[in-house]
């Protein structure tokens, strides 16, 4: 009955553990909730990473064949943004798995590695989003108009690079005009209102605009060449190709920019939660 | 005598002309056709029925094209041999082209409702040549009905027709009008999120490094012990208590 030793006796131990047990149960619940939320956040990040990779692979594969136009403007940064998106998507998937493992094991080292690598990935994805959003603004109708007039069917090319870009632009425009039944950027009068490289080799009387602007029959010949030269409705394509160009490019730029933005907002929250969890883990 | 000669010559000219002036004014074809006036060609409406009272089967209708400032000085040729050719346009400032049988302008004549001036790029020196026009003009045109003996009927001169003049493509300015607000919003929000993350990381790492240094005053988990300062009391369990007694600090047994 003398002063109790400070090591626990059986009864003492019981009462103390009850108090402590309640406290631990509460923090245990809190930890579990925190872990659950972080794991959920990382699962979402992983799935978004896969989606981002798939979307960017689709854009880079250039299903509409518009890449030569951008290459010739020497402003193909929205393709660079899509390439970065592919690798960021893979990184997000791998890091989300690392994060899930780190949270389940409550390992401070793993989570520190996770946070640092996520920050690097975050920086890359930020660059990709901002690049896609800002360079979209450069793709104006006048840009494509000037390029088309300068390069379509240009005959005297300076060097190999110039020749390749010219061939790319010519082929792309021919495909565009045939497949979308359109002519020029705003319309066939683009060829009349401005001088062009096309005009150097094709005289105005025979070719007021390229013959690809004419309505074609099944054998790829104009159904009425004279009607096409005059501009008789029904024998030529009167609408411009700008919509056929800007539609896919806009979707690409905004797809990369906005989806990346959404992923980054979510990742921001998950990273904050992870840092909070990491700082509360005891070694 | 000389005066008589001049009078006879004038009368002869009039008789030789025998010229009927038709009230028709040639005009560029109506209708929405973007190619009706280009840089080197233009399209006229084909007049119908107007030559029928005057035309024989062997007559031909020509189109006279002259620069607008030279149309007043234009003299009708007296025969088909004296028709000014296409190649003489820069010097004579007029030429005649589009020779067609008068029947082509009949009331029920088949064929297109328009005539394209300047559409033939393959005629070289072969008269009559409907070659492309060399300059933007402006031009005036009139139709001339020519028989074996000379012109029989003519229309009025048209209004001046100005051809297109292409602007240089270097006048096209490809720079965008202004930065779109969406790009600015995305860039601003992302930059601030990135900065917040960086600061959060620095804060978290800094707190972790700081813990052993910052908690010196509380005395817990000190890495050193000195001789003078006794080791601090660790956090302890609440004072021991036996069921039924009040908690008391350790000490020697109270003498009971």
C-alpha cells in the first residue's frame, strides 16, 4: 500500500489504458479516414493519368493531318504540350501507386519521395497546360491565310527544309479542300484578293482559284470546269476551310489545357493532404 | 472642190457606216458569281434578240474592248480585215474580240447566258484572240454587228469595268488581336497553386527539421545530459492511485 511504483500494476494499468484507449481510438479513426481519403485521391489521380495519356496520344497521332501546317508556321507548341502530357500521364499513374503504398504503410520515406516526384510532375504539367492555352491564341485565320498564300504550290524553294515544308503544306491543303469541300481560308476569293506563290505558276484566267476548289465527280475531275472558274453556285466550293482547321486544333489545345488544369487542381488537394499526413507520422 | 471632197467623204463615211445605234448597254453579268470579275477576265451578260432586225445569216457580232479613256476616240473598223487585234491593245488602246455568228445572239439561241472576256490563254497571234487582259483597266465594251460591207449596228458603250487588283500578301498581319482571357486565367491560377504547393512543402519540411531544435524549452527528448541539470522528468502516467484512495505523489510512506 506504500507509494506505488511507477511501473504499472494490473488495476492501474487497466484504468489508464481505458483513457488512453479512447484517445487512441479517436486518433485511429482519424488516421484511417485520412488514409482512406488519400488513397481515394491517389486512385483518382491514377485514373486521370491514364486518361491524360490516352487523350494526348490521340492528339499526337494527328488524325486530321494538320501537323504540317503547324510545322510550317514554326509554332507547333501545342504538339509539344501534348507530348509532355503523355509522359506526365504515365508519371501520374506510377506515382499514384507509390502514394497508395506509402499511405498504407505509413512510411515517411516513401511519402517524401512521392511528394518530391509529384512536385516535379506538377511542374511539367503546369508547363504543358500554360503552353497549350497560350499558343492556341496564335492560331489566327490570318496566320493560315498567309502561310497558304506563301507556300501552296510554291515552285522555287530555297533549301531542303523549305521544300519539305512547302510539300507538306501543299499536300495538306489539297487534302483539306477535297475532303471538306472547302476553298481557301475564308473562301475562294482569298486567291483573288492577294498575290500568292500559286499565282506565279498558274495564270489568273485559267486558275482564278485552284481546281481542287471545284466540285468533283467520282473520278476526281471537276464536273464543270467553266462553271467552277466563273463561280457558278453548285460547281465550286464557296465556304472556307478555316473551320475545318481550327475545330480540331481548338479541341486539342483546350483538351490538353483544361483537362490538365482539372488534374492539377485535384492533385494540389491530394498533395496538401499527403504533406499534412506525412508531417503527422512518427518515425 | 476641196470642201465638196470633204463633204462627200463625210457622207460616204456615214453611208458606209449605215450604223444603227442600239439602246442596249452592255453590262457585267448579274448574279452572285465570285469569278465574274477577276484580275484578267470579266464576264458580260449575253444580249439576246437585239441584233435580229439588222442581222443576216452571214453577219458576225464582235466585242470591242477599249480602255475607258480611249473609248471616245475609238473608230469602228470598216471591214473585217481592219479589226484591231488583241496584241495591239497596249498601243491602240482598244481591240476587238469574241467574233461570233449573229445567230448566237438570237432570241432562242442556245448556249450560256454569259460571255467571258479574257478566258482564252491558248491563242497566240491567231485572230481573233480572246486573251487575258494585261492590266486592271478600267475598260469599256460595246458590241458591233459587222456585215460584209462594214459595221451595221452597234450598242452603246458600257460603264467602266474595273478589274480586281490583288494586294500583296505581305500586308496580311498574322499576329493575334489580343491575348484571350482564358489563357491568362489558367496561367494565373496554376502559378498561384504551384507557389502555394512549394511553400507548403518548404513549411512541412522546415517544421520537421525544426522540431528537435524548437522544443528545447520543454525539455523532452534532449539529446544531451549535463552533470548539473538532472534529467527532466518524462511525461508520466497520472499519479498512482489505488482504488479508494486519493492520488498522491510518490514519497516515503506516510507514517500511519
